[in-house]
C-alpha cells in the first residue's frame, strides 16, 4: 500500500494527487493508494481519500504502508523517518498557491542530503523516483534527529524560508514599487520631464508605466498580486505623493528632480514599514 499525506496545511495540493492519479491510470502504480488529503479537495475512483484522522490512526497507516509519499511538512517527514519507510517528498510551491513561500524546498533538500528520503522535484521524473523508492533504504531514525530538525527550522527562520531566487523575489515584491520599481519610476519620470511634459502628467504616466512593469514581474518571477490592503495603500500613496510633490515644487520651490527623489525615498520607507506591519506575526 502507498500512503500519501498532505498534512494540515490550509491550502490545496491537487498537483500531487493529479500525478498519482495519472500514474494509477497508466498502470505505473498497481497497488492500493490511501490519501490523507487534509484541506485538499480532490475526488478519484482510484484512491481512497479522507481528510483528517487522529495521529494514532495516521501512525497505523504509516506503519502499514510500503512507500510514503508526502508534502514537505516536517511532521509528515519525521513520521516516515521514525518508521523507516521509503519516503518520497514533494514540496508545496508558492507559485501554485500551495503555500505562502517555498520553504518546503529547503526542508526536503536538507532531509535528502542526510539520506532520510527521496525528493521529487520534477513530475516528469515521477516514474524514476518511484522505481528508486522500491529499493531505497532510508537512514535509520536516531536520537539526534530531533536536533537535526531543530537546526533545519532555525535555518529556515533565519533565512526567511528562502533560497537566493526567493530572496530576489521577496526583495522585488516588497515595498511600494520596491527599490527596482522606484528607480524605474524615477527614470521614466525624468524622461517625460525631458520631453517638456508637465510634472503632474509625468508622474501619472510614470505611475502607469510602473504598474505595467509590476504586472510583468507577476508573470516573469511569480510575484503574487497583493491583497486588497496593499492595492488601497498604493492608491493612497499615489495621492499623497501627488500632494507632496505639488507642495515641494509649487510652494517650496524645490527642484523637480530633487523633489521626486525625496518623495520616492520617503514613500518607499513608508511602504516597507506598512507591509511589515501587515505581515506581523506571519
């Protein structure tokens, strides 16, 4: 029997169940498959699916299974390790809305490095990984495994759950327009001014250009669109910037270019602070 565990994460993980369902249809998997789906809603005639059961009942299934396929949750992985089961781990990914970040990649990578499990990163290689699991001898559970887990969790906490690529995504996506977008905004603003376009039209045009770039970022590097609070904040900041620029340029008579640099810098600082406030405790 193959047991699939998706934990108690409140986001769906249909992607994994679909590939397993497909492999059953293809005859690659010919034994009983039982799925602990949690909050993932999925229907299949090929698998026995239930939502949540007690930990004791789940442990009985883990003991009984021949192969364990699980998401990258530490608790689910540890259960497989404890009962010395050949385990295939698949990370939930942020880009598919399966988690809020990609920290499960790091968790699986560390456990794989220690010889506790097999990682499935590319679904095109599902057959090969499953075949490898048939003969895989996981590293036996030892007393310092909990310390190892604590080290992984500390590592994830101190690195904000991210790889270098996710650091880039996080850096670009945070703050009003982010540092990259702010610089782009100033360059576009300066270009419009050089064409003798009034500063207020230049600002509106630059803002629209930055919006288009943000949409591009969404598709290119998978920045998830922000919640309504963020959108409202951006609209609010736009009007505040417009008023502040008017005061700087028309009343205080500060140079237009200097004014846009000052206003953009203050806006960026405010936005970073506001986003941290909204994300507190997460």
